[in-house]
């Protein structure tokens, strides 16, 4: 529609193609009074096709690469058509008329409005879906707190994140109340678009230098070309912003959340150590058979991040043996692996000590809702049915009254120890991180565990221990 409507005017006034001559652009910027600042007024004509990128997760890279040239051509033809209409319309003012709709035949105005409305809805949906994709990738890269992600279809790229939907809703309402009209929003919109363009140029620079390994002078020439255009648009848009800069609050909030989460996670991961289970199997067997220690649970299950068969976190070992040792008949270590296929649901078992120390890897597709406790109980039933696990009769006689095994899942969470002595920056960083962790999705809910069978164990994180405290004893 954009192409045909624009072409209908260009056919009558083909002289508009003179606008593609760089000479006129130069004269506008250099010779026309304050011509440079007009860039801020015309900047939005450079946007429109970027909405394609937001649907990358749905459509795929190849589709967008092919479509880009077609869409951009249609946009340019329509803009040229509007210019042709304006140049030959004859009047001196528009008087509220919109060139986009004025170009259309009278009989097509209503269908044109309906198509434009549908296009706005589709573009909005693409941007909403793009927001879900960005947050999902941010979570995978440890740039965003864990939130609930739903999979409405069998395609991995199609996701729904309720919390992001609420943030977008509040953001849209706030934007409307703050700017009041689209004219007031143009400069702010242009500001953010130019920031995005400059960020893309920076990323492109790194890609060409370190991935493609191009000559640095060639890279410098390419980047200089883009940077000159983008900086010009940036300056022209910034001076147009007459309202207060409160609208930056939302962007700063997103940036600080990502910065805090990523930086604090890096610190947190430095204190996560993995150990070889084999070094502790003898102790585990002795603890399991020590009748002087009250039995904590028949089956003690720890969720572990360790991918390797023989590893678990050091904090799990401390949880079992420190303070009140946790005696159990069987010690299980369960690792959840999310796969690229929608409906994968299988597992593998490694018995490190026969009927005593067992590591399980459960492979779960991205479309499958995580129900770790249900999967684990089913795995135990299959192992017992296949006589790979002798758990149907417990030697202490407790199965006389209840044949069901006793399961206890342990989830270990860190908290910020009072022993830390932070600088102002470190204190803000770590305290904000643990605040975000408290309001994000809980581990037991994320893994699909029943509260009655879960014990959340808190362990202190001592990142910056206080200096030696000297106390003076009073006689």
C-alpha cells in the first residue's frame, strides 16, 4: 500500500527524484539558514523499518534480511510521494491535512485508515514480542533477575513474560500522561533512536575488529562515516527536547537493573566453588550408617548447577556436614538442563555409590513446564521397578506404616552477611542485588517444588570481610 500510494504521486511529478541528489542535502545543511537543526525535524523519516528487527525471535534472521530491502524501498517511495504532493499541492499551509491520507483516492481513505491502524497494532505487537525476547536473553546472559517465562507455542522464540507485560503497560500509560501529545514525544523518541544507532555502531566496530579481523584503518573509515551521520542527528534531536528530562528515568532504571544484576552475579559466582563428589563419598556412607545421629530424611535431594557427573558445589558439602549433619539413606544430586527442543523430557543416572550417592541429570525442553519434584519421584519409581534401587523396604522398619519414601529437597540461598564492610559503591551494588533477588521468582517455584517438601537453607556471603576488630576488656 505504501509503495502504490507513493508511486501514484511520483508518476505525475517524477521531478521529485532530484531530492536524491546529495548536492541538495549539502546545500540544506551548509547554505540554508539554520539548516543543520532541521535534521531533528526530519529525523523520524529515517525510522520505520527498524520494527522488523524486534520480531527477530519469531521470523528469523534470513527472513528479515530479505524483507529489509523491500520494506525500506516502499517507505522511501511513499516519502517521495508525499514530497511530490507537497511540492505541487499549490497551497501554502496544510491546515491540519495529512499528506499521507491526502494522496489517497477519496474512496480508499477509509480502507487506508483501517490498514494503517492494523499496521500500528502489528508493529506494537512486534515491539512487545521483542521486549520479551530481550529480557529472556538478558536472563540467559545473567543481566536480568529470574522472572516467570511462559511458552504459548512450540516455537522457542515465541514467549510471554507477564512481569514485562505489566512494565510495558505502566510505561505506555506513563508516557501518554507525561508527553500528552505525539508532538511533544518526537524529540525524545529521536533521542533514543539515535542512541540505539550509536550503540549499534559501537558493537559493529568490535565485531569487525575482533570477529572479522578487518584492517583497523578500514574499520575506522566505515565507522567514521556512520558516526558522523548519527552524531549529527543526535545533536539535532537533543536541542529539540524542551521538556524536562524525567523521561530518562525509565531507561536509567532498566540500565541500572542490568548493571547491578550482572556485576553482583559475577561477584557471587566468584564465591561458587565446585568439588569432586568422590572425595566425600566415604564420609557420606559413614554419616548415612551412623545411628547416633538422628535421621534427617530418607532421601535428601540437592539441586546443583554442576554439569559434570562427578562435581557438586562446595556449599552443598558444607550443608550436609556442618553444624547438624544431615543423615539420610540416599543422597541425591539433581541437575536441570534446559534443551533447545520444545518437548524433551529424559534423564540419565550416575550411581557414584550403589544405592547411596546418586547424580541425576534431567533434560527438559523449553516448552515443558518445570516440575522437578514430580520428575524426581517418577525417576525413583522407575529405578525401584527396574530393581536398580533397593528402596521399597527400609531397614529401620518405618515402611511398616508408610510405604512412601520420605523426600526432602534442599534449596541453598545466599544472603549478605553482617560481617561485610563495604565501600559506598559496593554496598549499593550488593544490597540492590539482594533486593532484586528477593522480589524475583523464588528458586523453589522456578524449579517446580512443593513447599511441604522443601527446606530453604540460608548461607552467608562474606564478600568484603570487616577488618580485625580490637576489643578492650574492662576490669
